[in-house]
C-alpha cells in the first residue's frame, strides 16, 4: 500500500526548522528573496536553482509572476550555490550566490533576502561590408541611450560581430566608427522593450582603404601618380576617389584590367585608395604629363583585400633627376645645398644641379650686401624646377651724435604695415659704432628710432625717421636735454614756504636733483638743464592735505614739460581708539559728514577735512558700534590727536526654538527681568532680536557689560523647556557674540482615536532619532488613547497593531486612525487518496513586498491571516512530491476569506542503505552521493549515515539511473580508504529502493614488509640479518632483524607516511671458508599497507688449495717467531729480572702504605 509509506516519508522529511517539532507556525529555514527589476518582466520564464558544492542540482523553483518572489527550503547543513536561470541574453546581478548554510549564522538562516537584480537584455549583431553578410573586425561600436544614462563601447570581432550585455529597456542609438573606414549606414536607432535585440544589417561599411608609400633612399617622394587596376569582375567601383581622374593615363602593355581610381602621393610620400570592396587589385605607378626619364621599382604591386584596410608590402622606389633654379637679379651668388656649395648663379641669375634624388633639401644663397633666407625645398620628379631665390634683407646705414662716447644706444626698426590689424614687426640692433651703424632689413617702409641703455634714459632728435628699403637712404640722430616747471595752488590758506623737490628716478629713488621754496604770492617752480629721463616732483609740507603730494613718472624726452600743479584739498585729522569701531564725523554743513572704520590698538587713523564751509571747531566725532566709550561725542582741535577709550562692550547669546515663544522672559543676576513682547524688549538695557530662519526661530539677547564680571542668566516660558535654563557668562574686554546656545523644546501630548471604535489596539510611540525611547499604550473601549507628555524635538512615529486589522491615519489627524479588517487565505493539502499531507512548505507572496513561508499542520492545513487586499502568489514545496496546481495566483478583496485545495502527487523516491566495516562495525557520519547518469546527469542528491550506519538519499527522480558511491575526498579521506563495491548503478522506479549496502575499508596507518631469501644453504641463514634505514637518517638503523635460520621473515612495521626507506643486509660467515655475495639493498617508499621482496643468497665453500696455502703461512710465521726468541734469549732474561725487581719495590711501598 502506498499510503502508509507516503505518510512515513512525510514525517521523515529533513527540513531544518527553528525549535523542535514541525508545525504550521514553525519558521522554516531556507533561502528566499526577490528577482527584482525596474522594468516589466515575465518572471515565470525565470528559474532559481540550488546546487550542492559538488554541482549537483538539489532544488529548483519558479518565481512569483507578479512580484518575482521565490523561496527554497534548505535541508542538511553544508555549502550550497544559489543560481538564477533566466532566458538567454538576460543578465542579473549577482548571477549566483554561495550559501555556507549552518542553520544559525548564514544569511539564509538569519532570514535575509537573497535578491537578484535585473541588469538588462543583450544587444548583438554584425557590422557588415556593403553587399556582404559579414564585415570587418576592429570597428568601434557605440551604444548610447536617449537619456545618456547608458554609454557603452565595444569593438567588433570575427566577421564583424559585436554584443552588448546588461542593457535595460529604453530607446537607444547604435553607431559604428573607424578612423580609416567609410560607412553607408553608420548609425541606427531602436527600442528595447522586453526581449533581446539582434541588429545584423543596420551598420554597413562602404569600403576599405589600400595605402602605400613612394620614396627614394628612404625619403618620401611627392606627386607621383598611382593607378588602381582590377581584373576581378566582382569588384565594385570605389565609393571614394579623390584623384584627378583617368584622362591621359596610359598603362604598360603588360597591365590588363579596369582602371578604378588615380591618386597622387602626398608630402609624406604616402597615398591611399578609399571606398574599396573586398577583392583583388593591382597598383601601378606612373607620371601624369611628366616629360622626364625615371625608374620606379617595383613597376606594380598586387594585393587582395578582405574585410579590412591594407597597406602595400613594398615601397615604390624612385631614382634621381636634374633640378634648375634662379637667384633673381643677382649674378655670382653662391648656392649651398645641405651646407655644401653646389653652384654659382650666372649673368641672368640662373643655375642648375645634377644628379638629384627625390627628397627635401636645405638651400642657402650667399651674396654681398644682401641676405637670403635658408629654404627647405622638397624636390620631386614631377617638378624639377625650384622656386626663385629673392633677397630677404638689405643693408641700411646711418649716424648717431652722442654727448658721451660711453653712452650705449640701440636702434629700433619698425616696419610700416598697410593694415592696422596686421601685427607690427620690430627689429632691434645694438650700436657698436655710432659714427656708422649698419643693419640688414627686409624690403619695405621702416620707422627708425634710438633708445639708450643704462639706468638713465636718454632721448634723441628726431624722435623717429622713416626709411624705404631698399633705397640707399641713410638715418641721423642727436641726443636731447630740457626743463620741468609748474605751480602750487592753495585754496584754504597760503602756500608760502612750501618746498618743492625734483628727484631723478633713473639715479635711484629719493635722490634729490634740485629743490625750490615757493615764495609769497607766486606759487611757481621751475627746474632746468635736465637730461632725458624719468623724474618725480614732490611737495613736502605736512600742514595740509594734497590731492597728490607727489607727481611720479614724469618722462622728459625731447620736449620741455610745463603746467605741473599741486592742489591743496583739506586739513588733516588724526584719531586713535582702544578698540575697533566705527565713528561718524560731522561739520557745519552736510558736505562735511563722513564715516570711518577705526582699527583698535594699531596706529592712528588719519583723514582730511575738506569742507571749506566748516571751520575746524565745528567738527564733531561720534563713536558708533558695539562699544560704549567715555564720551558719546568728541570735539576737534587742529593738530591735536583724538583719543577714544571704550568702557563697556556688547555681549550676546542665543535661544533657538521650533516656533515663536509668546511669553519669553530672561533674567539678569536674579535682579533685572525682561520680557519679549510684541517683537521688542521691555527694557532698553537688554536688547532682544527675533529672527525666523530655516524653520526655526532664533532670539539674540545683547547687553553692554564691563569686562571681568560674572553674569548669571535665567530663561523661562510656560510652553517650553530650555536647555540650559540657567547659565553664567564671563564678560570680556571686547565685544563677544554667541556666548551661549540655549535650545527651547516644546512639550507634547499624543492623543488619538480609532474609527470605528476598537478596543485593545496596541499603539507604539517612537521618538524619532532616539531608538531607546519607546512608549506603548492600548486603546479603550471607545477607541481613544492618550500618551505623554513628551519633550522631543524630532517628532513622533505612531504605529497601531492588532492581529486581523490594518490602520490608516485620518486626513485631519495623523494620530487618529481608520480601522480596516484584514482578509485571509486557508490552504488544505491532500494526496491522491484524500489523506491530509502535513509538513508541506507553502510560500505566499503578495502586495507591498508581503511574503510568508509556512508548513501545513498535521491536518494538512495552513491559514494565512492579516492580509491586505490585492494579488497573491501561492506555491507549494515538498521533497519527492509535485502539486496540482504547482502554483496559484489569488486575487483577494478586502475582508475576504478564501479556501484553496492542493493535491500532492509523489514524483521521486528515496534510496535506503547501510554502511559497515569488514568486521561488521556500523559506520556513522559518512557521505553517500547519488549522481544522475545519461539524460539525468544534471540531478544529484546525497545523504549522511546516522549512528546506526543507516543512510537515506531523498528525491531521486523516477526512471533515472544514478551512480551511488561513498565520498572519499576532503574530510572523509581519513575515514574511507576504499569501499566494496566502489560504486553501484541503481535505476529508480515507482518505489523506494532498500537494502543498499557498502563495506567500508578504513585507511591503514602502518606498512608491513616481508622478505623471502632463496639460498642453497639454509643452515647459513643463521648468520644473515636485515637492517631498515630511513633515507632522511642513514646513520642509525630503525631496527635490525635476523633471519634466524628461516628463509621468510616479516620486518617490524614502519609508519605509512610516504617517506623513503632502505633495507641493507650483512652476514657473519667466515670469508676464508666461504665465498658469497650479500643481497642487494632494497629502496622503497612507505606508501602502501604491505610490500614483499624476494632475495638471492648463494653460499659456496672455499677451494682446498687455498686452505693448504693458509696453513703453510701460519707455520712459517711460527718458525720465524721461535728462532727470533732463541737468538735473543739472554736479553729477554735480563729484561725480565729488571722488571721483577722494579715491581717488587713498588709493591713494598704500596704494602707499607697500606700497613700504616
């Protein structure tokens, strides 16, 4: 029966939830969020897929068609990848998100949205050649939106293809550009709505360029004619041809084909044919209309154009010819070419130079009393005659008469121009010999003048001379001297005794050349006998004010200077003040009134009193500003400096309020109380100014205070609280502002009402800007509530909540609300037999970003309440099941309740099995994977064995074949060496698969080595032993093992760590009696559990002759020893007696010592 099995599967679903049991109110852990777009998209074309770390598809789901919401439940902890799969060409950011799911701290477990934002569609196409379906690479394609928010650039690739990704809907223009290509269609406008755009014939290139170079010995050759020819019938006429035409062009007889275009090489020797279609071409160099013998190599070049411009692989080389020229009107002139003399002009000025190759040359002509400019001339075969050479400058001379031979002078020549707009050309020449000064000038009319050098400027007569060049006329100049004179005018009093001084600025500032004292009645002065130069005239009396006490920069040139004048303007007044302030000066008439700004503590301020109708004793000085001085008004005595001393200074502070304070009161030192009423203060000693600015009202309080005091201020109002309400101020010796900032806060009470009346509504009141200050109240049976009072300047946020209801503020009162009852949706899930299905994940999304993910209860039921009217999208999810319908759009009206029934059909099944060791031990916590094969290769699932070694792999697709194996990599490598079997191929049908078993072989951590010796004498194996050495420590054996008479031994185990080891052998057999060779050393790595090695150890007795020979040698040695002993017997006996006596003496001493 399927029903019991079905119910069992439901309760075993491994959804991860917060808390213990499974219920409809339980919060499901999973990944959810929105596919977001600012433009209308068909969200039902988009899938969201969840993959395991290994790339196996775990779950996939569609998005809500109206909101783009999705939700995927997560099962076991682990690493996952969430990917979005839109139609081709649609791009989203991000395209995938790594999910390190730990059911606690990752974004999905914390309930954070994983959103995918739509970036745009794909715009692709080709830039094609005219008449072709493909085109060039390297063309810059620019895509710009009409609102300029999108501006992208790309370069075409193979066959002219291009593509732009992530382009949002809108109107766009597409442009193609290339520095060497022309376009038939270079731009196209189009609109992207809700799909990709393909543009494959909107940008068309008219043709391509073929370029080359004409040169001679590496130098460019200009004006060579190049002819473009083709015999390819598919080649179209060029769309661009800037040449002179094909008339008069004759081709060599060996050249066949159509003439397409004629071009001429430019100054750089280069030429270009434009607007060419792909095909085969021939380029032939010729000289159009030239009657000169020449050679060009090669005489033609062939080239094939693809969808790109090309350059000829070879340079056309031109050989040499003869050039002619003329020096106009001059014979005997020498002609230099690149610094080498090449010719001399004849009687008519002509010359010729042979063997010239095309190129650019520097020509220079040298002739007496004339100067010629050097010329850089490009010589080409088509133009062998060079331009005429004309003198650029002519010699002009004259004299200068100086008073001193040491005077240095400079001649200036300025050319006369025919138009005022033409800039003047000036030539300056330092004179070496004043008796005869010469200079080279270009042809024209010139104005000549003389200037002197040195600190003292001199002037000359005439001031200038006009000369015509070339005319042979001469110039003449002479040095000049003169006088300076003027008058002193005094209207307020007599100027008798005023001293006038003359200073020469050329000799240094302050150097007096002459001075005069003005006499009574005349007021005149005059200085004579002066050289040309710059002077200053000064009047030095301090008794009066002058319009200008000094006349500077008086330039004495070649004319005497008269009519200089000094004008008296007034009487001086000097004022000094202890503090910076403003003063007003008044006289007898209004014309005498003026205002001064004084700098306190600095030098005195001087001013001129200029009103002739106001005598000095009529002037008054009145201080104005923020200070209180010793006097309110000061009188003026000529010649006596006024001294202003401040006694008190203005001190101010401010009050800032959210609105006007109608009963503001400030108190000074608990004695003086002042109220601000009707826009003014009630006491003149306390000035209060009100100013409304930026939504606030600012009150500025100002008093005049003596320095060094401590003044206590208090602020009060019935409607406000002040911070601070009381504060001190220390007075200073100057005016001070903003000494205190008082903030006025208005007190508030929040009242409201619910319509219709609703009791039990919880009202939350948050103080904006203070997240810790939150107040809760509940509405009464009449629907009223009240909260407060509050002191808060940033406002309040009032939020009512009650399950099943929603609230909207009334238009007239933001703290009163209209009540609306909410709608609900009831979902019931049953299987095909009508049995309730619990634990089904229901994902509901709707208006205003609403989304809920809940599971059905034991009755297969779930209720979504507190819903606003609008459109909702419902989707059901449960592993191994599909639902009919799989998703549902629901339109919900206000206060409406709807019941939705879903049918669950099982579509996939589970694989059950067990993991054990060879000894039958159960193997927990191992990963078993199932990877789809064939058409099911995108599917993959996995399961982990429990404490009993049992595992279950969920959601295997029906009629798919899976390869099932136990993971052996990464964290499982230390637990699994290999399995029996390595893997299984299991086909899933319409039922669960049971009794799948794997035997786990755990990794071996040591290595065993066995040795077998093949020998012909097993008795001798008692003498053989094997030693094991580590290659890293070859001096000390790890262990040594004897064979002990047996041919097979097992060495002690060594660590299986991959290190290198060596086994060596040694034997104690007598080599005089046996001949043998020890087994060779064995080297091996310790990377397997077991290794076996076979050895050879053959032993043979030594031969008989060898034994006799050895005994003879021993006998001979013994005979020699006996003979030697007899021959030295007497000596040996004497030596023995001496040794015995010596030993006895030593023994007696030792005995004696011991006796003591």
